[in-house]
C-alpha cells in the first residue's frame, strides 16, 4: 500500500466555533497538495491536526491507511515549516539542523553526514556557523526547511513559509522547494493564500473556504471549471453581474471573456457602457467599464488591441459577454 496521507471527515471546534467541517483530503505519496484559502478558513488548523499538535473532534488522519491518531506528534515523523522561522536563536545554522537528529538519538557520524547533505541541499553550506539573527529571511527559511527534513519525515507540512519574504526571493525559494520536493518525492502539504504560489507548487490545489475544501484540482480545472461561486471568485478575477430580467440571476464573467468595442450607431447587440479607467499591466490592460445600469465591469484586453483601438477615458463602448458561468449556491448579489 502506498503511503498516501488522508484526512477523513475531520471536524474541529474551538470554544463552540466550528473551524473545520467534515473535511476530506488525500495527498498521494510523493505529491504536493497546496491548500489555498482566505485568512481564518482553517488552513493552519488543518496542518496542526495532521502533525498532532491539535486534536480533531471527529474524523481520522491516516498515513498509508493506518491511523495516526494514537501516535504522539514527535513520533509521527512529520516535518513542519512555519511562517515565523521558529529557529533556535542561540544555536548556529548547523546546530539548528542537527537539533532534531540529536534528540532522536542518531549516531554522531551519521548526524554530521546528514547535516552536510541537508545544508548542501538547501544551499546553506557556506553559512553553517552563523546565528539566525545574522541571516536574511530567505536564508532562515532555507535552514528551517533543512531542519524539517533532518528527521527524514514521511510528510512535510509548510504553513505560509514564504509569507514574510519579498516577491523575488519568494519566487526563487518556491522554485527551489518544488525541485527539492520532487527530487526527494516528499509527500507534502503547502498552505498559502497566494494563488501563484499555490499553483506553482501544488501538483493539485485544494481551495478551502470556511472549514471545508470546496474544490481540488489542477489550476486549469479551478480556473475554467470552478464548481462553486466561491472558487470562481477566489481563483483569478471575476465579475459578478446581474442579468437583465426579473429573476435576479447572478452570473460570473472572467474579465478576459468580455469583448469591448467602441460603440457606434450601427452596432447592434451587446450592452452599452463608458470606459471609466484603465490600468496598464504590461502585456494586458485592465479596463473598468460602467454599464448604463450602473454596474461596474472589469475587462481585460491585450496591449496591442488597446493601442489599435486608441481607447481614452470617457469613451462610449459596447460590451459583449462571450462566456459566463452561474452557480446554484449563489444567492444573488
Ligand atoms: N487554538 C485556538 N483557539 C481558538 N480558536 C482558534 C485556535 N486556533 C485557531 N482558531 C480559530 O480558528 C479559525 C481558523 O484558524 P486558522 O489559524 O486555522 O486559519 P488560517 O486559515 O490558517 O488563517 P491565516 O491565513 O490567517 O493563517 C480562526 O477563526 C481562528 O481564530
Ligand atoms: Mg494560518
């Protein structure tokens, strides 16, 4: 049997407030699932339950089909990397990495060899003698990853590990982490509220809302075939607009699924509006259009098209919706 990690019907309440609601999740052995969700939806709680730091009220955590529920946290062989580096400030880089192995009673020569390997792996060999206070955020996080790997974990959990770092460093670290995870075949769960990060790192991404996983899939599935209105709104950008007519149906339209043209007397069909503003985003231009019924729409067009049509603020435009989705869980806005 493969050592898949599975959460089956996990529920958890804190002081009467339900935080996780019958949550199911499977991470295949050797794969990384990213959990993407807004603040407070229960991401960290989910990781804490996997690691055994928090006990669920109901449901089971299994690895390779065997329940971990009676295994204490330090015996689960789960590596954990936190957003706040959680390195020991009085120990240097090398000692931080060694710590877990020493506690685990590993032989001295083995500890030495493994530490060298891990520091090499995360690119921190040259800094082995430094204290955490003398490292940058990115370097600290590399040490934290090495330390989490030192116990030879069966599962690696990462809770917004790059949250406090600037964009460039985040990008590099996430590329390195992905390569490392793939090479080592680590069964991993990565938590973030950054969509790019979730999509790049996860073999699949689980979108979480309000204590539940709403959908799990590849980026393309989530973007093109969202199964709930929350997923449609949370993944990428979307316009929620009310269709004309009495039944107050709300539909979701991606900004790139709208065709915009200058309005002219002979142009039939579509909806009229005014180009209120636009933002230059490099290859694309994001336009804000106010429709005659007062609704505001985001429309994305290419830089070439924007130039060709010579748009100005205040232009009268005509809008055609090419594609939309609607959801039965949407109560109307
Ligand atoms: N030990 C605790 N005691 C009481 N409430 C808690 C505890 N831990 C978490 N919560 C509550 O559970 C909810 C989910 O918290 P959690 O930390 O899992 O969210 P999160 O998705 O990780 O959010 P963020 O993105 O902000 O880190 C929150 O409302 C939080 O206040
Ligand atoms: Mg959290």
